[in-house]
């Protein structure tokens, strides 16, 4: 579901970038982009990549009308998510050139993906400054061989969970309803 929404976002941003601002479809498609971002917001807050900061920047670029920049960022994020290169190539988001999916062969890709990758889920209520302090403490504990660190609130690759005391076991996020999902064309999955 998440990948499909990112594909739609990339397509919509690409289409809006080609339209003149006065075009009849421009306002409608831009509103669809905003609804898609709003639907992604509670989902993306739980993932290490692209992370809250990068996702926030993407939303800001859309609101400022920097649509070409937003499209390029969304395209890069989607490609890195699809290929899982974000685990080892986070610098690709900052570069101006094309994405380094320049892994020439399957064996190179497998070698890169086989490098250690570990995610930990930490459950606690924290202020942003407490989150930053925890981020710095965890980052300082990693071994020098692990070059990349991303923080996450929830991810399917989490191999450990640290639940701190007195944590409310409910979400403050207003997750999209089925009607919201249909409005932004988020496919629903039915388990049989």
C-alpha cells in the first residue's frame, strides 16, 4: 500500500510540473497531491526512511509551489524505498545528480544488501528535544563500521523493541479511514 501511494505521488507531482499554473487540471491535481501527503503523514511518521525531516521538507516544497523540487525528491525517495538502497545510500537524497542505483550487477546489489542492517523500535512519549538526545546517545554507541543511522518509531524490519515505562498504548495519530483512502486512491488490502 505504501509503495503504491508513493508511485501515485510521484506521478501526480510529475504531471503537475508539466502543467501551466492556469491549466484547469492543475488546481485539482495539486489538491490531490496535498491529500496524498496528508494521508502519508501518519504513516511516514513511523518509518526510518525518508524520516520526518525529509518528509516535512517535501510537504513544505509542495506548499511553497516548488513542485519540480518536490517531484525530484519524491522520485528519489520512491526509488530508494523500492530498491531498499536507503539502508546504505542515504547521501543520494542530497546529491544533485541522478540516484546511485548505479549498482552495476545483481552480485554488487546483494553484497550491499547483505551488509548488517538493524532496526530497533523504542516506544515512549518524548518531546522533540528528548528524541534528539536519544538519537545522539544511540548514534554514539554504534560501532564505526556502521556508517548509517536512521531513527524510526515503527518499521517492519525492527529486530528489537524497547518499551519504556508508563507509555500509553494507543496512537495519537488520526489514521485515514476507508473513505479517506478511497479519496486519495490508496488501495485497501483484504486478507482472505
